[in-house]
């Protein structure tokens, strides 16, 4: 079973890491191996740097140029680990040689420029040893969580010029847009359900490749795509745009073809997650907290039996910078001094609660808070007076 990683980089420098607990890489001639399939690249795509890191701030690197990597086919890379030892870098800030006895990042990637590629079969191999570290490993990256995409079939345009339709052999059937020429265009109405960064996936096919198309939303250019040679008019691949920001509303999206030689089956608008829902019982850590069955809508459990000095912690991933409405589902038979809410080390809210009449009589209280994107620790510190909590919800405003 393979875990294929779909990597899309932006216009600057994008990083991701395949991390592990401090581990020793042993055996004769250990080698880092991985397969890469370059889906698409833009002119800004420059280099792919593979870095191995160790616990002592050591690191070593190997750089590859995108210009030397063929698109549209799987390419296997094998890097002897002594290459990392021989080419130690200052990526970690110290400039130490990587310690193969305390490796903490098997493969840290730095991608310069915009590209989309797949990674598979990541592993360490060695000769005459059963002890070399084997993959695949879990992906540890700073990527934002994803909401469900919104698909628009290419043939469902509201207006078009010059394009044709044909039956598609792509998964799902139906039709695709085809027979396009430079100057042709397609127009669609799209709906943005939330505020924040969006991207678009395009399902394309081409025999010979194409200079592709330009995409604008309400008259503003948000993306340009060149199309790789997929080998046939019905050999389909998915390419991805860089990100752009939208607010809630309806928009007009227009695709202007710069060149002929491209088929389009569908595109998907990838919205940001605008709501984070946390069940109170799904904490990472706590002190003094107990659980009980709740009679609130949805059932499940709530946290309760809380005293002054108790606390509870959750890991949340904030999808974008901005203002969020944070709601708490609360109940108490007595008045409570409530709690402070600390997110990312900053106290963002304090809630008190008047008696709701019963331990299972629930109300929702809220506040607006400004948050930064990224993985954050949310901690509630209780100030005294018993209180029950069923859930917490954060919604991007």
C-alpha cells in the first residue's frame, strides 16, 4: 500500500518535513529513496532541496533543479546518506554535520517556486542489515486543513466563445471542453462559502502540452496555467493554482485560453476551512477534569466537575489570519467565575457564567477574537465556580 503525497508549492519558498523520533540510521551503504512525479511547474520553479536533519541541529542537503526533472513520469531518486554528511548545511542555523545516530527529519524539502508533484515510496534502504530505518513515514507539515472542494463541470459554463464539447473517458464520464484555440474563453458563476485563501484544481489533458490559460475572478487575474503533455487527449491529470483570497459571495470566473491543445473536464474550488468544531471531551491534556454523559443536542459527553485551578488543552489549526467568532456551549447549576482562553500563548478571551438552572441546561456564549494562522494550543484555565462545557466552535468572520 502506497501513501502518495500531493505537494503544491507557492511562488516563494515552500517547506515540508517527513519527521521521526530521534533514530539511528545504520547498515551498510544506507540510502534515502523516493519516487517523484512532476505534474506541473511554472517558470518560477527553480530548485528542490532535500535536507536531512539531526537532533543536534545538524543538517545536510542535496539540491536538484526542476529544469532537470521530466514532467509526466515517475522518477526515482536515491541519495546515499553520506552525501548529506559530506554536504552539511546551515539550514538549521548551526551548520553542524548531520548525526546519523540522532536523525529527526528524514527528508525536509525546500521548494523554490511554483510546482505540483507527487511523492511516493519514501524509505531508507541498506545492504545486509535488517535494522535500517524503513518508510513510509508520517508527513509533518504546516499545511492548512482543507474543506470539501466545490466542483464545476467544464461543460456547465454560462457563456463561452470558440470552445467545443466531446464525451470524456475520464472517471465519472460526461463531457469535457475541447477543440480550443487561442482567444477562446469560458465563463462560470462560482460561490465562495467563506472568507480566506482559496485555490483551484483543474482536470486537464493534452497531447503535446499547451501554454494553457489565464483565470480571472470578477475581472482580476488570479492564476495562469501551462499544461503538461499527458500523452493523449483523454489521459487526465490534475494541476493546482497558487492561492488567492476571497470573501463570501458569488463571483464570475473566466478562463481565457492562451493556446490551443488543452482539454478541460472540470475544475474544483478549494475553500478554506471556516469553522473549527471542538468536542470538549477531545482534549490533548487536562488537570482535574472529569467526563459525564450529556443530554445536550447531539449527545456524547461533556467535561465537568471542574474546580478553580483546573485546566484543559486542545490543539487547533487556524486556517487563516483574521477575526473569529468563538462560541462555547456551557451549563451550570451555580454562578461561575468561568475561565480564560489562551490561544498560541496569548489570552484572547475570558468568560463568566450565570447559573443556567441545571447542570444539563445548556446555553451558548460567544466572543470575537483575532487569531493567526497555523497550529495553535488552546488552553482553558478555570477561575472557580463549577461549570460544564460540551463543545467549542470557532468561525471565521
